[in-house]
C-alpha cells in the first residue's frame, strides 16, 4: 500500500470510530480532502483511491486545479477567505463555498453564478471562538444572514462552518456544542440545511462527537504543508 492509501484508510477509520462512539450512523460524516498547496498528482492519487471531494483555500490555485482536472468527477469546495473581487472565479468553478460571512459576498456570488450551473452550495462561517482577528459572523447573527442568503436565487444555503481558536479540549468542545445547537436551529427553519463543516486533522473525533457532518482534513492525508501553512 502507498502512503496515501494508508493515510486515507486511517482517516476513514478514525471517522468510522468516532461515528460509532457517538452512536451516529455509519457514513454520516463526509470527508473533505484539503489539497491546498499540494500538487495536482496528489489529488489524482487520492481520486484513484476513491476520494471525490476536495477543498482549496486560494482562488487562483483552486481554479487552476479545477480546470486541469475538469475531466474527473470531483466536487470542489472553496474553504478559504474570499475577497469580493474574487467571487466570480469561485461562482464559476466551485460547487461549494464554506466561508460566506457577509451579504455583499453572497449577493455577488448569486449574480455571478453561471445560469447553466446548479445553485452554489454555501455555508455561513461562524467566528465561534469570538476572536477579534478571525473571519465569520457571531452566532447571534446567523439567522439574519441565513434569511438574506435564502432569498438569493443562485445560492443554496446548506449549513454552517467554523474554524475554532487553538484552545484546550474543554473550551473547544464548548465551541463545537454551540455550533451544533445553532445548526439544529437552522435546520428547523430551512429543510435543505444538512451540513455542519467542522473538524480538522487535530480535532476530528471531538467534532464528530459534537455533530459535525463534514470534516476538512489536510495534513493527515497529504502530509505537512510548507509555506503558506494555514491559509
Ligand atoms: C488548511 C485547512 C484545513 C485542513 O487543516 P489540517 O489541519 O491540515 O487538516 C481545514 N479547514 C480549513 C479552513 C483550512 O484552511
């Protein structure tokens, strides 16, 4: 077995174990392979192993990869910060965006989504640890932004995403639980909401315990990144 094959199996097993431990249905948590800064052959290798969902953080890099690999049946997720002057490329080349945190971005994406494509799936990013420097809306503002997004024709609101602060396990769990509660509230208002994007290589199991439906895993699959490490 190759390194990639072993790592993929290990991560899949970690997810399965966490699902079982939390009494959740098998396969209720989706694996998003975060391929930022990694070369195209690495993506092709994971594709050969059956992985279909990939996440990118940088617009130009992500668009180049999506175009080069257009012949493959990949679902592309944009998970990085998005400036309003870069929305068009995301609207044209991605299937999902995890980081909507203001109406202006959502409006531009809806206007720029090509008419031959289905609506862009979007998640609202929550600044769950209330860090001054971090992107995302406060939990108290979710409902307002959700209502605004739902009124836009070419976006489909699918749920919530967070990148919590580096903190001890107890504080992290509190943040994840707050996300879970807000997610359930949103689900009760919008029937199409089904995705809670939380958990990375270091906190996958705790995130699954707290109701994550999608974990974003880079390092544990592709190995360490150098350079622009955390996008
Ligand atoms: C880089 C990144 C990840 C993956 O992080 P790892 O710790 O390498 O698994 C997940 N989510 C976001 C938003 C990222 O930028």
